[in-house]
């Protein structure tokens, strides 16, 4: 019995070692909006990016929740990938290569004109773009963002 | 004190977002270098009914998806009085393949201009591709439509509404386009400094 448990532990341990990044879950824009706009005491930082977007990839290290101070508020980072359909199967490889540990979602939408405004009316559609949600308050930023800028936005939301 | 705060607030707002042209606004003239080494101005087009100005570039996957559709648009609409002018606002320091020699290689049938003068800013273009449909009026060109070419960037076979063509056809008939503006995803512009 002990041996069996040991084998199980080894198999499980080895598995988790290799399972660094999971394939991102697929969302529709409405599901995403519902999740981040529903009342909670979590501060959501939602970043829209893609592997083909150089400035997006460059700023990915900014999106690491442990960097930011927010007293006792929970900060939840969602990296929403706007990668093309054919790139979706290889997203997990990219994520483990870049050591991305925050939650990544893949947006399954065809026509941006139907969903860009749902995220923010002032968004032109250029990426990268970042939106913060806390309770009923929201802040939006189009273009690259720095750690300082993001910390300021977090402070302004609270 | 209140005045001061107000002023600072206004300054902040203006520094964060530069105003985008709106439908109905006069389109600013420009004079930029074309891939054939000639300068091209919007005012050169005064005999046309309108112009399709597309801020685009070489490196952006969304721009690449639309290359063939841009060519087809010019082929179809130049003779109908609405030629395409493509403008690349990116600095090749940021993206090598957006450099002038790479623009020349595209060998488009329409002007492909290098915007090293910040024309994109006057139009309020934020990304590539970003379309501004202009129509000729008594005192110059005015903006008739801003946004996307159609509703399916990745897959042309899935296009249901050709936003830009709908707008051109409406303008040709002297009508208001069904959509005066649409939203699309694109690559943020990395301009010349």
C-alpha cells in the first residue's frame, strides 16, 4: 500500500513539474464582461494582448500580481489573448516559455465591432490595452503600461 | 485654486488622449513621400469624389490580413471615384519591416506613403489598419466613415458586412452610411519620434 502511494506521489509530482502552463480557457466577450463586472471585492486587471503583438509581449512582465500593493484587496490578473484561431493550440508553449503564471484566457470572437465597446467605449481597438475593475469602478488604459502607471491606477480605483 | 485644478485636469486629459477626427470633420491635408519617391498630397485628389485613407503597415498581422482586400478595394473603387491612399505611420526603428524599402517591395497600385510627419496624429489614427473614408465637399474633404474594412479580419470568406464598401456606396448616393464608425482590433502605432 505504502509503495502504491509512493508511486502515485511520484507520478503526480513529475506530472506537475512538466505541466507548467495549461492551455488557456476559451471565453466569449459577454462571459468575460460578466465575470469582471459582477460585484466582488476582487480588483481585476484585464490585459488584452497577443503573441504577435511585440509591445504586448514586451510588457507581459508588468502583469504579475505580486508586484502590486493594494492593502488587503485581492488582485486578480486576467491576460486575455486576442491571438488568431490557428495560434491557439500553441499558446501553452508560449506561456511556459515566458513563465506566465497568471490566468490566461483566449477570446473566441470573430467581429471586433461587436465586442470592443463592451470592454470600453473609449477603446479604439489598438493593443495592448488594459482595464481595471473594482466594485462599480473602472479605469481604462490604451497602449503600453508601466508598473508605476499600473500601481497608480490601482491606487486611484480604491 | 479651482481654476488651477481645472486647468491641470484639462492638461491631463489633453495629454492622455489626442482628439480623433469625427465624422463630418474636415480632413487635414498632408504631403508625404510615396514609394515611387514622389510626394503625394491629399489636395492632389481634388478631382475625385472621395478618398479611402488607410493607416496601415507591413509588420502587423491584421494589416497583412487586409493587404489583398486593400488591393481589391482600390481596383474596384478607384474608377468609381474613391481611390485608396495607404499611409504607414510606424518608425522602422520599432519594426524593421515597416521601413521604406519594405514598403517599396509591396508594389501597391495605389500610393503607399511614409508618415514621418505625424499625420496619423492629426487624424487620430491609433492602430493599423485604421480607415478614414473622405468625401469631397465644396471646401475640401470631409470624414464620412471611420473604422474597419469589414467584420471578419482573419477570414475573408466569413465576411458578412463590408463596412467600408457599405459606407462608400452610401456616400456615392449622397446618403448617410449605415455605420458611421466601427471598431477593430489592430497594432498600436509606433510613430517617428
